[in-house]
C-alpha cells in the first residue's frame, strides 16, 4: 500500500511539473532556461523557428507558425517583456 502511494505521488509530481514547468531556448544566444508557464499546456520545450531573422509568421511553413505562436505567447509576452 505504501509503494502505491509513493508511485501515485511521484506520478502526480511529474504531471504537475509537465504542465507547469517549461524550458525555452533563447533565440539570440541559444541558452536554455527553465520557466513557470502562465497556463497549463503539455508542451515543455519552446524555441523560436524565426530566431533573430526578420521572418514574418505568414511566410513560415505551418508547423513553424504554430511553434512561433507558442513561443511568442509563453516567452516573448510573459517572460521577456
């Protein structure tokens, strides 16, 4: 019974960490940093496909557009401001 409680506790900690703790790669220097997300989302690693280029979102492929929108929402608007 005690093992089951420990396993459930570890699973709960993992689940909370997965939803609320993220890592992003700095688009200028490439450093990786941890941060607390402002809302729960399954995605844990954020990067900017645009980087420091003057690439417009409408000119990016679809998969890059989604990635850039998430990076802008979680990193640019909430952390770097």
